[in-house]
C-alpha cells in the first residue's frame, strides 16, 4: 500500500509526459486529472506524491494506448506488460526469467533492445538504442527501471546494483542512490547495469496470485516498493551513511533509533525486500566506491575506512563485489 509520505522525483513525470511535450493544453489536462501541480515540474528537485504518479501512469497508458508511453516508435499496446509477466512467473530462476523478459520486450519495442550477459562473477544488462536521440534518455531510463523492478519483484527482494552507466546526461536526483546504487555514471558509451551474477540463480518466488496483486498495483510496485526514498530501507540506509563503519549500530540499537522494536524493524525491512545485513553490505560497497573515486585517499586508507584491517583483505572483497581490483576501478574513474 502507498503511504502519504511516498513520493517520486518530478523527472520521472517528465519522462511519462514526453509524448505530450508539444501539446501544452493536453499536458495540463493530464496533470490536472492526476492531481499534479504543473509548477512542480519547473523544479528538477521537486517531488510528486506517489499516489499522483501512479494515477498519471495509468492515465497515460489509457490516453496513449501505449504501456511504454510513446518512448518507442512501436510501443506496447495495453495488455502487453501483463502478458510478459505471465510468462516470467513460470520460470524457475531470475536468470531464465530475465532473459525471457528482455526477449519478450523485444517483441514489442523497436528502438531499444536489452541483452543479458555474464562475465565471471558479474551479470550485465546492456541496452542498444536506435531511435530518436531526443527521447533516448527517457526511454532507456524507463526501460532500466522496469527491468530492475521486475527483477526485484520476481525474486521478492531488493537487488543491489553495483554499477549503472547511462548514455544520456542529466542532473543528479535524490532518488539516484536508492534507484541505481552508489556507482552511477552518465555520459557513458553504452547504457549498462551491473550486479552480482549469483542473483541470476535465485528462485522466482511469485505465483499467479502474486501476479494479480502486482498488476492491480503495478505503478507503485515498479517505482516505489524496492526503491522508496521515504521507506524504512532508505531511512536505515541514510543513518548508516552518516556514520563511520566502526560506529554502525547493532540491529537492536538501529531499531531503537528508528523508534521500533528489533522484530518490527526486521519484518518491515523484509517487506521492503532486504535484511539489515544486506543493507550494511550495500552501504559498505557504496562507501568503498566513493572513497576510491576520491584522489586524496590511498587504497589502504579506503580499506581502513570500510572496516578492513588489512589492505589485502579489502582487495579480495572489492574484487568479489565489483569484479575488478580497487586499482582498476580507480583508474577507470580517474
């Protein structure tokens, strides 16, 4: 269920309205019907209530008769998404489901094509684009949101992203760390999403009953549930980021800081798709990536800041996390 505090960056509203960008009256009508103040879209950092965003999502599908919001020259007629999802829940693992998902989206979309590959311990979703350059950023980011959200939903958990490269350029958003992880880059040669290959072996946990609920509430499932800036995962994520690794609280202490019992904290995190340990691991990886991008810190300094007593142990852990050594990562982001 959506809460009153749930919200979405106005940027994603722009992407959904791209098809009516040259129709100011129609754009105003759609925003009014969804209950969104058009002045909010003048501020790149503005936020839109998630309930209004979900309403806009459904209004645009009905109006445009396209579940990809006319961001592709062919698009997806209503019912396409449900048809694709019905096939995905029949697959045994996330790897098989994601390959089928990318293939099935390719049956409808003409300008954007996604492929899944595995390189050692890393899995990569790579996008190829051949359409209108003006809508490329919106199209690829919308496609990426759908793929990552479906991956999370099928596995019933939050999937950590270790690297996301986008071809387009845009300003940073408050949603970015939760949506795309700590290693987000714009202006890349290719749009690519990287995560641990072990994720592909996880089982698909959704069934027909879960699919029916998912389709009834698709906008909030896709944009809110696993990447919610106002959710408990985000709150815990921010608390961990604001303190040094050695000062991180226990589960009980974190629960007290959040005004919850340890049991309730654990259950609410599980409902948002992760555990406290998974969150700590995710933040630790993010801290390591950020520190390595800072020219003023040696690899030994980064190891110490992220809780490793020896640099060699940090080297091994980082290579397992990211598929490359700290030195190679630093050189690539130099």
